[in-house]
C-alpha cells in the first residue's frame, strides 16, 4: 500500500445526525492528499469526492471515494476536529 499523507485544510460542515431510526456523521471537507487538493463529501458511511469532468453535467462530477482512502481521511478529519475544539 502506498503512503498517504492527508492534511485537512477546511472543515466547512461536520455534524452528527441522530434519530430513533438512524445515526450518521456527515460533512464537507477540503483536504490535501499527497499534495493534491480535493473536496470531500460524507453522508454517513458514504464518501464522495468532487471531480471535474469537462463536457459533463455537474451530476456526474461527484464520485465515490476509493475504499482504501476512507479510513486514512476519516482519521485525519477526526484528528483535525480534536485539535480545533
């Protein structure tokens, strides 16, 4: 597995949703991963990344995040939130 370096640049939104039927963590984050900036969306256990595909509608510009990246990015976000309490 390649080394992944993640820096959280901005946390635009981060919240816990709880109801009698569901509980989830959700948010919008700007990160730098291995030197490249990305906008990350989280809706519970579903993670997405904003991608620009020229000539395509915006509805095709959010892609699922690679599974091997989720845990690393989630841990970086948790660490950032703890440091900025």
